[in-house]
C-alpha cells in the first residue's frame, strides 16, 4: 500500500513494503547468492558516468572489461535523475562489467575503499540505495527484489538496510518521517484512508 509523505519535494508517497520485505543484506558474507543482483548491470546517471570515466585509468584494474566497453551507447531521459539522463552499465560474462572477476563484490566499491574515496561519489546511486528506489515520486522496493533477488525473504527489512543511504540522498527530514511511518506500521495504527489517498495521488 502507498502512504503519503511530504517532507521532501521529490517524493509524494512511500510503498509500505519497504518496511516489511526482508533480504539478507550482508553481501560480502553471503555464501549462496553469487552476486546475482549485479548480473544485469545498472542505471548510471550521466554525472556518475562522467565521474567514473574521470578516474578510468586508476579504476581499470578493478573492472572486467576495457574502458570502451563499460557503458552501453544508448542515453535515456529521466527527469528524476540529477542530470536528467542516464546510461546502462554494460554486462560481460553474465554480470555487470564492474563486478569483480577476481572475487566478490563491486569493483567500483572496492576501488573507492582501496583509494580512500567516499563510494557515494563514484558508485552508481541505484546500487548503494538498493534495494530501495523511487519512481514518479514514489519510494518503493527495487523491482528486482520480489522478482529476482536470490537473498529475498529473510534478514533485515529494506528500510532498515537502506535507512542511512536514504538520509544521504534525501536528508534527515525524510528519515524522520519514514521512521514515524514505520512505528505506525509496526503498531498497526496506519489509517486505511491515508493509503487510499496516496494511491489516488500516485496515478
Ligand atoms: S543477492 Fe543479496 S546478499 Fe547477494 S550481493 Fe545482492 S543484495 Fe547482497
Ligand atoms: S556498478 Fe557495482 S554494484 Fe552496481 S551493478 Fe555493477 S557491480 Fe553491481
């Protein structure tokens, strides 16, 4: 169900499933998923692509393909991205080109840690905000969570896992609003009329 939110202009509702769906989360301790959530590549907004290419020489040893193969050529429009445009990270051998082929995990993340960089400055936002995303003003689970996520079902809730990253993107006011909604969901005190209103607003 959709619940109205008002603390940030970019969002008008949140899907209550972010507070109830669960997944394993401890990616580097997972022994069964084989990083399958990285098999399709990811959206990379144009600014993130430029930041990645700006350090291409340093990053290249962490990537499974040459620089010319990192991104698909198509450029898509989406006003909800900071730059209004995004591209797709390419895939190679059944996984995102940035997935390490020497071990587990994202090569961009490993590069950031190894070089003392804040991964938020270079790793695609959709990846560090995963498994939460937002679309047309609605914060919700990433589509892959229920359809295709190997570690879906047990562990922490999507919101618990992503709460700090939500703060990075949207700030403390939204986290406070979501925390309050979570309390009401856990207590079963959310009014049905509120969710109807949000569902209508999201059409
Ligand atoms: S499938 Fe789950 S545990 Fe494995 S890397 Fe992805 S989010 Fe982490
Ligand atoms: S950029 Fe990194 S986290 Fe994102 S899909 Fe590729 S390997 Fe996975």
